[in-house]
């Protein structure tokens, strides 16, 4: 036994209880992806995916990925300086044109895009100013830079509080200032006020970097993200293919000189293997679809509106969220884990519990991600399940109900099944389906068998 084992044992001991109560929600091995996923013997309505437009399963995107493999194999065998394909350059040209920038470069992940970009520009004479809730990859970029440049200054401002951002800018140690924020916050579902940020950056001569991982492809009238909504062009815009594009990989857009500099200095780009061409081809086709088929975006927005209105009717606390990321704030760690377990075991629904340190203590929540792939019936069913479980866990008052009529409610519960589960002594969901209803469940399941009603 080394100290490595002692370190591991301490952490593992803490999660043992949750595992025993079957409330441990992570690393559940899925057999497929999408709005309905198979885990073990169960089929679950899935609200944990960032595949917002459902493009990961689009036959054209999949076929493009396969073509990439046929043309270039499964990998390019090296990092970009030695392994750039004509298709990488094509994708980068397309993305720059789509977002209105001079140039773009791709990274192997979105995470590396942030780490690589920040660490390449930060220096001992720079003040870095961050929204307190910004993503781990931004924080990691800061840590990496600080290791090499201990004299750089780092300031945080409370989430989206522009007065405090201004204070940071006004009182910064150095003249060179960099502000980094997310466009659409991944677990809060609210947007950074990047119009005000851009104004403040102009006023104090700072550069603005926006990470719009969850907004690009998914927000704005044509999917160009928060920049499109606010009419703002950040100095550098960072995105990922792992959300609305349905794949994996990251990208950075900016002026030609900035991108040329990053291609020679971002170590996460220089010293990590090239994004495979299969993913490049998939991203090009995903971009074709995003640019030419607005119906997917419209559907995402309509689904987001529908689900959000249902949650608001029920009286759930959704914080300041808007759009397709709908956090249900429960503000208690055990309650959040328990709620997730009730949904999973009793309702066949996957919603991700977020607890500290993933989110600040007191803001624990379930994150429900809506996608264009969800049917009305799946979302309505989830709302019914949330209407049942809320009062059980004293989150909603007794008798909380959706606006659905009895017939609709019955159809949704029957179609997707709510089953009662007694597990490890924990009473999960007490289901109300009578013997008669059970027959209807079987009948409805046969009828609907895999069919999507909208
Ligand atoms: C806001 C934000 N930025 C960056 C990333 C990293 O992107 P990727 O998962 O594509 O590496 C994520 C991933 O969840 C994210 O939510």
C-alpha cells in the first residue's frame, strides 16, 4: 500500500454510501446515445446529453465520419505541425466564415482549446479577470499559466455582476488585461451579458475571450450563439464540436495574426495528436446542416420553451436560467442525489445531479438538458414524473400537477412506464399504475413500440 492508495481510499470511502443506496449517478454504462438510452436492462429518457441538435446520430454526419476514416484512417499519427490535412484547413475556413472571423484553428478537444489559448497569451505582466463560475478548462488554463508566470494577476468577479467586473478592470495591477467568460453557462443555463462585457473591455482597453461551448450551434436565430444574440464579436471566440455539433474537438476563432501565433505557441495544440479526420468530416457536415436546415434549431428552441414552461408551472426553482439548459435547483446535496435516484430507479429518467465541488455549496441542482431529439411525449412524461416526485421529497406541495388532462397524463405514464422500485431498503417511486392500467401499459407499449409521435 502506497500513499496513492491512501489518497484513493479516502475519496472512495465517501461515495460508498451513495453507491450502496443506488444513488450514485455517474459512469452508468450506456449501450447507445440519444434521447432514449439503454443501461443494463432498462431504457431511460435521457436529459444528460449535450448533443443539442441530435447530430451525433444524423446519418449524414455519421457517413461523413466514416468517409474520413476511409480517406485518412483512424488517426493522423502526429500533432498538427506534422499532421495537418486539407480537410482540417477546410473546416477552419468554414468556421471562420460562419462566425465572421479572419481565421480559425481546431484543437483535439474544447478543453484543450481553452487551456492552450489562455496559457499561450498569459504572462507575468497580465491581469486575468474571470467570472467566478467559468468552466474548469478556463481555470486550468489560468493555473497552467500561473505555474510559469507567478507574477501574473488573477481576479474573479461574482457571476455576471458587471459592477464587480468593472471594479476588477478599474483596479487591475497591469495595463494588459484579459477578461474570459462563458457565453451560455453549462450548468446554470444563463447567458453572460457579453454586450456589457464588451463595452467595459473597450472602456478599459481589455481583451475579451468568450467560451461559447454550449451556445454555438444552439442559441441565436441562426445558431451563432450568444454573440449573435447580443450582436457582439469577442476578440477571441472558442467553441467545441462536443455539444451541438455532436462530435468531439474544439476551435478558436480570431484575427489571422492571433491564430497564426497560437498555432506556434499553444502547447495543447503543438504537443497533442491532431483531431482525426473522421471528426473533421463529421464537423463539416454538421456545420452544413446547421447552416442550411434551421428546423433542428427551431425544434431545440421549441422543446426548451415547452419543458421550461412545464417546470415553471410546477413551481420548480430554475434560477436565472433560460433556453435549453434547465437546472432544477434543490440546494441540498443529499436531496439532489436522492431526487436523481428516484428519477432513475422509479421513473426511468436520467437527469444529472450536480453537487459541490462541481457547483458551489447551496446551489446543488439537477441539470436537465433538452435537445431537439426529445419528443413532446418524453418531455411531458418527465414533467409528470417530476410532478410526482417533487411532493414525495417535499420540494413541491402535495397535489402539484402539470396542466395535462387525465387522459394525456395516463397516456404518457403508460407509454414510458413508471415502475415502483424497492431497492436496498430505499423506497423509490411509489407507482400508481393499477392492474387495469398495467394492461394498458403493455398495450400502449406495443402500439407505440419505438414510434415517435412528433
Ligand atoms: C463551457 C465549457 N467550455 C469548455 C468545455 C470543454 O469542451 P470539451 O468537452 O469539448 O473538451 C466544456 C465541456 O463541457 C464546457 O462546458
